[in-house]
């Protein structure tokens, strides 16, 4: 069945020691997308056309820079800039004329082609297409496999963004008989694990106080990055 195509990465994510299995899935897809974009594929015409048209978000552009393929990134960005320049040149001289009297809507319409080339990201698009199928698979496994339900119940909860995502998607993906069970389990996992990390963070704060200098660290040493993940999808 189509739903079973992505069961392995979904199961593996729930087997990891992670503060959010969905973040683990997303990160794996993100790494693959950056590898693909900065690998030999950037020389392919269809890929270059897509990256020139869609561009990149700030986060993924920085990851591409960190990839250390300077020539590849330079070629990708040159094509992107050529695309932006060509679109901007269509309006050269038109915007400035009587611009004081020109309505904002008219100016926006003139730059509509340039607007369409911004606000998108080639890597985000690659990730999201597969990530949505992972979410489909998660609900499929929850409905059909008792073992996965145990894995779900035994995880360390979710980041806030993915907690909201699962809550929003549950009524569309699950039968009426499972929605209450799923959302109840989801709520418990989110709240209890947020409190766990919050308490670790509180102990980290205490360790900055000289009165706690000789106290054990408990689980507080990595509390800050775990709190960051709980509050913001990383």
C-alpha cells in the first residue's frame, strides 16, 4: 500500500532518543535535500531552473554555504541573480515615472513577476512534499499497528509546532473512534514532557547560583538546546 512506503523512517524516528520525532524526520529530509542541492544535481538544467525560480530561505541558504561547495553555490546564486535581474529590468524606468501619484496597487502589479520569485525556497519545497507523506504514514501506523501506538506513547513528546500540527491533522486522518484516544495521548505527551524539560531548565538556572555549585547536574547540562527544540521547531 502507498501508506507503507515511508514506514521505515517514521518508525526509526520514534525509536530515537529525541525530544520530537517529527523534528528528527524533518532534519533527515533537510540533510538529504541540502546534499542533493549542493551535489552534482546543481549542474542539471531542470534543477538549476527550479533553484533560479524558487530561490532559498535564509536558513537553508546558510546551510548551503556551510556545505563548503563554494563553486556550486556561486553557480546556483549567479543563475538566481540573473533571474531576478531579468525580471527587474522589465520595469526599469516605469516605476519612477509619476511614482508620487501612482497608487500602491499599481506599483505592486508592476512588480508582481518579481514578487512571485520571492518568498519561496527550493529546499523547503523538497522537504515538505515528503514530510507530508511521513505525517500521513504516522496516522496510518497509529490506526493499524499496535506496536507503533506503543512507540508513540513511549516517545518524549513533541515540539510545539509539531504538537499543533498533529492536533490539527488528527480529525482529518483518524476515524471518530480513535480521535479522542490519539489527542488525549498527544496532550499528555506534550504537557508532561514540556514540564520535564522545563524542570531541567530550572535546575540549569539554579546551577548558576553559587549555593548550588556542589549539587549534581542531574539532566540539566543539555537542557538549553532541548528547551529550544521544545519551544521552536529546529
